[in-house]
């Protein structure tokens, strides 16, 4: 067996550089880094030598660079992602909030915090967290509850198992989320003879889970019996690339649809059956349809409280919940009729089984009325007055290009943008809802490298003088 002698850090960097997605792009597009005690001598040296094979992006705050990596994965619909490395102790802990955000939103990010010396010879090292009762504890244990996969690398050869497991988790549509590889700093610099095959390029394809036949037939029967169905598109529609499939499904079977915050722009806003955003930040059109719906079909959504209005939105006493999702955990929420399947594959097979069945037409006047109201509040302000959030959104929409990415801070503005936002098509505006954990900014030097144009909307824009 041919081997290559490298340090553990060099092996990790070379392995990550060789991973590709289904269209041949690097799966790990780069590595955000703040170097210090715990990663500078190991990963720092390896990343510097790798150059453009695995680009390194400089961060100024661990939390903000991890959030930027998460936003990148969101904008790429989970087809690409980034790694983030930090020093040990408090530096690493600054990423825990980001890990929690990625975990909640099912977004992939590879976190590589430096850790203490595996051999413990220099203990305690600078900024090492010490537990008076457990010598195995380090600060990085805080990542365990907010990681989809966690591993502590205490020997170089452990990477032979840990790295493929990490990639499998990051690319799994059901298990996707943050992966933490806690990398002991002395181990990073230890040399090992690695199998050359470990560094051969590997392509990670999008797994499409096909529906179980019994679940498929039960879902088709429920739609066939429904008088007022409503389909709710979540983020899973975007990650599956199922936007066009969903639009055709709704058109063929005359089923109205609405969008969650994560599913925004899955279908063109002017599609006749797209009634807009739903729930707490929803349109009167979508919520009007939801109130009388007798079958609510979630596709790629977690049915979070914003989507369901804390379960006060669906008022039909005879209503029934149904869900198409890649995870059984989400698909079965609230006793829903579940179909565990990829959004695109599930809709294709469900449409074939339904044939030419059509549901009773929804009340189109609800959408017409809503659009007129939205256009009125987004019209330019008159006179020397402060613009409202809606007027700022209207100004942005009248000037942006088709590939614009809109970033919103926390507060009322993201809700209004979800509500009023129009897009010419599924790729018109990819928006990333960004909470205060961003530190209210993106690292400017890196933003300029992001494909497309970026517009940042902060809630206080409406307070600026005209």
C-alpha cells in the first residue's frame, strides 16, 4: 500500500481539498480562521501551504466568521460549505452560538476548534478550561449538544474514520448540520504515514430518498379527498432543488401554496397559486387560505411556530396535517400524515400517482387584494418624510439585480421583507435571515468575493433622513 507521510493537520487539509460536490465544485469552499494557541502551529502551517487548494479567510471574531460560513451554506443551498478553525478555550467557545444556529436551521458547517495537548505534558496551557473533577473535560465539550457529529482527535490516525464521517454528516439531507472536530494541538503537528487512497478526490452526491409505497398511497388518497388543500413550501424545497417540480405539481392539481421564511423564493412570487409567506410574518392571502384549509401539506418544513402561528393559524376544525420530509422526526410532527422522502422525488412520485386529479380552485381574490395592498405600502414616500421599512423594501426591489442576496438583521424588518418581498423567479433574491448573533455585520473583505450582489437591510434604515 502506497503511503504519504504528513502531519495530521496537513492530512486534514489535503483530504478536505479533495472533496467535491455533484457538479465538481469544491465541497469545502474555504476555511475561516483566527489563529492562536491551539491551531497556529498545526492547521496554520498546513493551510498556508495549501494556498488556493483550500483558501483561508481571515476573521476578526470567531462568532461572526462562523455565521458567515453558515450563511454561505444557506446561499449555496447546502451544496457547498466552509470550515472554521479557532484557538482553544474562549476563542473556540465564541463559535457555540453559531453551532446552535446551524443545528436549529439544519445548515452544514465544519468547526475545527483547537484543543488541549493530548499528552497533557504542558497542562494547563494558555486559556485551558480545567474541571476540578474530570480531567478529560475541555471547553470544546460545550459543542456536543449543538453538533450533529462531534469527535475529539487525540491521535492522527483517528482522522481516517472521523473525516469521512464528518463529510457524510455534512452532506446527508436528513442529518445535515454542524460538525465539530475538536483537534488537539499537539496531535495536529504529529506525523503519520497515510494511505495515498485517503486523498483521492471523492464526489458527494445529493441523496434523494424515495417514498415508501404505503405512505405515498396514503398521501395521494388524502389529497384526493381534500376540498381545500394548502401546500406549504419550506427550506427543504430549495435544498432539494424542487422549486420547478413543486410549481408544476401545484399547477397540475390546482393546489394553492405558501412559503415559510426558509422556503422563500422556492416558487416565483407571481405564480398564480403562490399566495406568499405564511404564519406570523405571512400575507393576508396565504393566511386566509390557511384558515379554511382542510389539508395542510408541509414540504420540507419543520412546522415551527412562525409558520403555524403557534398552531393558532389553521382554524378549520376538520383540518388534517400532512408532511413530506427527509427526516421522520419532522415528517411526523403534530400527528401529521407523514411521507418520508426527498421533496423533489416525493412530489414527482406523488404527482404521477394523482394523475390528472385537480382540487377545487382557491379564492384568487385573496392574492389580488394582497398584492394591491403590498404595492401601496411599498410605493416611494412623498415629501420630506422618513421612509417606512416597507418603503425601503420597495426601493430595494426596484433596483436590485436577479442574483442579489439580501441580508436582514433581527427585528421587524426580516418579517416585513418575508411578507412584501417579490422575486422574479426562484433565484431572484436569495435571502439569509441573520440574527443579532452576526455581530450585525459581515466581514467586509470577504463579502466582495461572494457571487452576486449583496444588499444589507438593517431595521434602523427606516429612521434615516431622506
